[in-house]
C-alpha cells in the first residue's frame, strides 16, 4: 500500500485508516517525505505545520485504536491554500505585509475540514491576495505546472492543483471568484468543484483583510481532488449555513437529476465567435460530446441559454471588479474612475471605481441572466430542459509564466494575440449565474498539456454536475500523471 499511498483518494485513505490498514501518522510522513523529494521544481507546498499535524495524526490513530466514532476524513493528511486562515499557522495570502501573520482561528471551511477529521499539515502557494490566474508572489516565489514547469499551474488555487497533480495531498481547499478553482484544475489536470454561490461559508479567507466578516459577491470556496467522489465528500463536509444563518436553516441539496447516462440531456457550448477556443480544445470537447452520445446521452450542440457569451462576460466583469473594490482606498478608486482609455487596464479601473448605481444596474442584469439560466435548465411544456451544459474552462491549455503587470498582458489563443481579459470569457456565465460547475480533465493538447471541461448545472443542483462528471470520467482516462511525479 505504501508504494501507491500518495495516489489514494481521500475517501480511500480515510477507509484504510479506519480499518487499521495504514495509520494517519504513516500517511502523513509518507506525504511529507514525497514533498521534500519532489517539490523542488514545482514549489507548490510553501509552509509547514508539522508539529501540530504530527500530534493530530497520533491522536487520530489513538481514536481508531479506541474504536471511537470517526469523521469522514478521519486522519487524512491534507494541504490548504494559503489564502485560508489556519489557527496557529502562518497565513500570508502571498502578501509580504502578512508574511508573519498567525491567525487565532481557522477560516470556516478549514474548521469544517478539521471537524471531519482532516489533518492539515502544510499550506500551498497562490498569487498575492488570490488575485491572478498565475500563482506567484514575493513571499514564496513561483509555482510551476507539473506537466511543464515553463507554464503556470493556474491561479489562484495553483499550488493546490499542483500539489494534487504531484500526489502531495489527496484533497485540497480552493476558492473561486474568477475561475480560481476551475482554471487550476483545467491547467494542472485535476478536478475541482465550484459550488453554487452561498452554500460553502468562506469567512476567514484573505482577502478581505484578517477580521473581515463580509463575503465577496461571486466568490465561493470548494474542493479540488483527483476523484469525483472526493469532490462530493469535500462539498458535503464544507457545505452548510454560514455564521449568520446557522440558527435558522439547513442545507439539503437535491439529488442528481438522473444517475443513468442514457437519461441525460446535455447541451454543449463548445465554441463561440466572441471568444474562439483553439483547435486542440475544440477537438477534445467535440470528442467528449461524441463519446457521451455513443454512451446513450442526448447531446445538443446547438442549444444555448437566451443570452450571448459577450453579454454575460460584460455583466460578470461589472460585478467582479466591483466586488474587488474593497481592497482600494477611496482616493485610489476616484483616480481609477478618471481612466477613459479603451484598454484592458482602463476597463478594469472603471469597473473597480463604478458607482453604486452602476452596480445596481449590473445586479439587475445578473438576475435577468439567472432567470434565463433557470429557464434553460427547466425547459418549457413544449421543450424539455437540460440536465447540464458543457463548456470550455479557458480557450486554451496552460499558458506560459508572465509576471508583467496583469492587465497589460496578452495571451496567444490559436495563433492570435488576445487580451488577457479574454481568458475570463468562458468563466463568466457560470460565475454571474451563481451556478455550480465541476471541472474534470478530458484529454490533452498537442503538447501534452491537460484540457478540462466545465460541467455546469442549475443553481443548487451541485450533485447533478458531480454525477455528470462521474459519467464523463468513466469515458476518459481521469487525471493525467505528470512525469515529474514518478
């Protein structure tokens, strides 16, 4: 077992620990030794909490020996994205000014993972304040993609995804406002689930600043893993009411719409002239559609919700940059508002400096989009709706490192230089709709880089996107293992 322990799922490892086939302490030391041996060229794991983890692993083993009732993650060692505060352990969110910040309490999802029995032993890298789709900062440096170290593993949960791809942890905790779970899963060849907005409390993540009680619009926390079962396990552990709502409500997510692949009604939005995907991405997604149809699912490649990708992207940007405005002073925001340039940076500045009346307009447009999404999935008396929609995550596979100012960057998509903002187009409709999306790898491009698919479902139907993901992974080869992980 020890030879392959690092590739076990969290669920498998929890079962093995409960059965006495391996101890939590053995699993912990195995993963620590593996990280110390292999993480040099990757730089995914950036801060240890080993003294506490060793005590907790020993306590977990003693609980097994006593025959205590065990949680679903009992004794499972795991790493945590460094934007989530961990009690007694340095949490920087990649910011030099927080290099010595030691929280006195766990972030809400970290606390729930610990309550389920998880043993948190290290933190993983990210961009400063989780604000990029590349993972580098002045505290811990750059994290590299395990499949090609000249490329980024994605961001902001880039260290999380890279650690999973390398077999350093069986499960991880990520966050997503502009694709920060979905993009690293896609770039690094692992799985991620962006939950429906509001079902996983995120109190205690940085940003906002330590002590912030509000939660940003559009932002969610959710699991990354190498199996769909672990995604669902992580979601079940973390989902529930937040600190304000817990006295009054409970969460009971609907069961999957169907568990039979032949009963699935799938729509596929594989490409769009507003943000064309490259040939490799289009090819892999098309092959998936064919495989699903051959397995008996109904796949409609022409069906679309009643809005354009361009429109959804515009509404998303208005809400995203407004949600990020809290980190800037009033003087800086007023200065941003004066930028009238027709550039990516100019659009970002104006969005960040938008007045409340502009936000109210964008919010109403968001609700109209949500209603159109609901109609697309529910259908009408004359036309049935869809169980899920397949979409690209990004228009291409992992990009090369580029540490120039973010909104001045360009990116090559299918041989054409595009604005960096174009990378967010396919993320936008899901985020603005508050919808669940599960990302799983479905193939590789001509350079051997992973390509994932976004499986999008109706609001609060997270179990449906996870179930569709199970069917898709049964038709594909699962998570590709990087050569550096051998």
